[in-house]
C-alpha cells in the first residue's frame, strides 16, 4: 500500500451508485436493504460504499441489549469497496460511523457480521475496536438464478421467503440452502452502552487465512438519505 495516499472523502451516496458498487465490488453481488448509504471517494474518484440499515430480521432488535425493540440498533450491512482502494477499510468505517451518529442520534449500538463461510474472521472490526460477541447459529439462504441471497435480500426485492413461491414466480430452479455461521461484532456508541455490551465480549477469533485488515476482500452520485429513526 503506497505511503502517499489520495485524499479521502466520505459523503451520502445515491441508491443507484450504492447498487452499482455492491454488484461489482462485493462478493455477494447484491444490494441489501439499507437506509443509510455512504459513499467513499479517493482523489475525487468513487471507490465504493458503506451501508447501514435497520434490517428485516432479529439482528437489530434492541431488547437483547436492554434497548427499545426498534431504532436504537443498526446493522452495518455492507462494505463494498474497489479492490485497489488506498485507505484502510477500518478508517473508512470509522468515518462512516461518525457520520451516522450525527445523522441518527438515537442510535445506541451497531452490529455487523463476518461470514465464516467466506473465510472472513472480522479483521476489519477488530482493527476498529469492535466487541466480538461470538458466532451465530447456522442460517438459511436462497439460491436464485445461481446467486445465494440472504432472506432480507429476498424480502427487499418484494419476493416471498418461500422456495415454492420463488420457483413459481422468479426462478424454477430456486432452492433453500443452509449457510455457515457468522461472527457477530458489536460497536457501542456511548459509555453506558459499552458497559451493557461487556457481558457479551469474547476473545477475537483468529483469521482462517491470510487477509489484510486494511482491505475488504469481498467488498457516483450524491443525495441525502432518510435518518434511520424515521
């Protein structure tokens, strides 16, 4: 990585730009449901997005952490950066979190997941000081047109989370598959929340294979997005 990096700028990104980055620079090739879209520019050139959302599943329900059921927990749902970006991902994420906190002051906690099935262990989150909260149980996903999609992606497309429905309406070969567990990371946004998170803390997992914590291996236009608490 060059010692002379181009200027870094983060700003709100349009949905079209976010989708373009996700489809090209993230290993899933899909755009998740995201309420906050933050673009990343280096030297004036668009190099990707960092996306946050409330999520359709149970991952952002705050009751597990002594918070309101909705709108106090958000998920970092996607980091999609061009493979040759110059600045460490952990720095980009840190700036994006500061932007998110100013935009959505009611938030108390962030959550994100590293996909063990892709060999990810969460080096980006470890570099950013996130709290490791263990591994999730096996989950399900849907393979549609040869692409594995999370249930939330299915829902955000307006599709039913049903193999029978998908086969009848989208892809005759669609199927339900089991997905490997994921590493869960938490990022408290205030001191009191940090104390609540402490009981969940576990030792960081080690990388399964060589990864540079400054790069996300699976990783325009500008318009404001609505705040998460709306």
